[in-house]
């Protein structure tokens, strides 16, 4: 690692905003339609609880996805995520607008993605992660590759990693052991 590049711990220390792709990150990437045309997605419960823990510490979360789905709106509402960008064909301008709207810098932002449209955001973020089953280019662009695949707890794993480096994870564990 070049001398001027921050360490993983330094990158984690700065993070205030977590931005996540949906399909392939919060879900396993499958899009299922029933015979009436309704779309189905499955979300991992520990990802949701991780996002709630994240927010409990005063951190913010956002979703940024290239597709549009009412299911994403519903899941975001359940989790208290108000920063939702859907239908972003080119994710980078949407990401830059999100940073401005949230009043954070790229260095204060962690991004979790899985595919080629995520690569520019992974390169731009202060802390970048790709899920275990991401495409090779996304894995190469990440500072971290999760052990968990998309839709299998990767978001929770990433949140836990950041909070451990920030010295906040044990606070959450202790609170839940009362």
C-alpha cells in the first residue's frame, strides 16, 4: 500500500453514511415474478438489524439502485431509510447528488456493491466493499470483499466491520446483553 493511502482502520473511522445497492447486495440478485407479474425479493433479516444498529449510533444509510421497485420503497421504510434513489441508470451522478444532499464527503461514505455499474462508486467512496459473489471488477475495486454473498448478510458483515474499527461494536453487543 502506498504511504499516502489510508489504512482500512483510518477509512472506517471517517464513515458516517452507508450507501448500498439493492439487487445482489441487499438481495441475492434474483428477481422473481409471479404469474400475475408481481415482483418478489428476499431480504436478510440480519442486514436489516445491522442497518438499525447503524442508525441507532447516529449513522445514516441510503440505497441507490438502477432498478425501480415498490418493494425497495417498502423495505427502506421498514428500516427507516429515507435516502432512496431508484432508477439510476448512471449511478455516479446520483451518488454525487446523494453526497451533496446528505452533506457528507466521499471520504465519509462507505459503498457496498456487486456489479459493473457499482465500480465507479466503489472507486469514489472512502470505504468500498464488494459482496463475496460480486463480479471480478467490483471485487477488485473494493477495499474489502465480504465473506457473505449478496442477500446473505453481507450488509451486516460490512456494518460490523466498520463499527469494530470505530470501536462501537462492543457498545451494541453490550446493549443487547442486558
